[in-house]
C-alpha cells in the first residue's frame, strides 16, 4: 500500500504502545490462577495493566477465572 514499508514491524504502530487498565472484581482462586505466586481475594478490586494487542486474550482469561470487568480505562502519563 501507499506509504507503508515491508520493513516496518508491527511494534511501530501507535496502538502497539497503548496500555489499558482493567478494574476487575470477583476473581476466585482456581486451577487457572494457581500458577500465580499470590492468592486472590474475592472481596476486592484488582487493577490489571494490559497492552492493546492482548485485550481480548485478557478478557477471556478474566472470565475463565470468574471475574467481572468493572471498567477499562487507557493508562495515561498522569497515572
């Protein structure tokens, strides 16, 4: 296409550097997250930083672990 080079990697796109913060509630300990080095409490919110290219994968993982995504916000330099 016009203006694109075959030598430019996917890491050079503006979206590749975007990070989002998921606020998740209701995660419970199960075999999926037993690999973590920490226990998960059911009562609190957890904030997870996710790169743009992994958003769908992370949503599926959170759902498998029994969590509910409360909000998704872009990570800005002020945060």
